[in-house]
C-alpha cells in the first residue's frame, strides 16, 4: 500500500482503465514497481499495489480550474488459477461518513490518456485530462480483464472532490472487502457484502480524510476465480 498525504482541495483519487486489452499488460513491470509488489502480502492469492495519489490543477472551459488526483493500480494474480478482474465505479459522486461534508467521484482513465510503459513521473505520464473532463462522458468505463497466474494488470484512476471545509490530508486504498488494511482515518473497513460466493471477492475503494476523521467507502468491482 502506498500512502500519500494530499490536500483535500486537489484530492480524489481514482481509478482507471480500459475496455480493451491494456497496453501495460504487455509491458514488463519496472524494477521499482516489481519490488513493491513482491513486498505486499497477498490476500487469497491477490496482491494489489496502489501508487499515488499524484495530483495537480487543471483548467478547461467546462469546470474552470479544478484539482484532480491520479492513481496507478496494479492487480497481481499470485494464485494457480486465472482470475477475472472487473472494475466499475459509480456514475454519481459518493459522500463521506459519518458527515456528508465531502463528496468525491472517481473514473477509470481510457487507454488514450495513459502511457505505453510504466513512468515514475509526475502524474504517471497521464496526458489530456483537460480535454477528457471537458467532454460529455458521465460514466467510468467498465474494466473486464482475465489475469493469468503470476501475471498482472494495471489501470489508472482519476478523482475529483468537493468539500465544505478547508484543506487536510487523505489516504486511499483499493482493497478486497473484509481484508485487514492499514489506512489512516479509514474508520470503516468493509461494506455490506451480499456476495456469498467463495469464488468471488468484492473490491472497495477506501478514502480516509483528516483532520475531520471522515471516510468514504466506494464499491467498485470484483475479482472472480476461474477454472482452468
């Protein structure tokens, strides 16, 4: 898990990716990212590496000046079975708990905005966000990807948030519902899970906010174990 204190004003985080086959899935992980994945303890054979947020301000004709957070998420299959990754973020903003003083929304970024290779650069090499957020899109793309044993899949998230209070710090994490995680200020660690199938794991995007001790839990997809 990678934690990064971030100003709430530019906050958000959010997630990424492609309806088609990922360019990054064909590229080798760079040495830094590979070593980070190796250090992560797996949960039911799944390792999730969160990198970010990195953030900056952007300007376009629709939103004016806005802050946007970017994340790079890598899901690694450390099992002996193929898995199917499905990512889908809500089409509407999600409010914070226990006080809905802050709302944020996340989107998977399309392939056209993301780099062909891993870049340890500001904004991970993502380009064209001003034009993207000036378009008429509303929903985040749905990601569906089969990940073979000992392989991985990477996608990018972008998030925009609004708040009625001043600046603070935020920590974010993509995790499996019910997984023990260490995210500062994230008071809730799970959501109501109606999925009782043992071959499927629900995914949650969690955000902890300080100093107001608010948090947000966003259901955002699932991982399913497939037969050979």
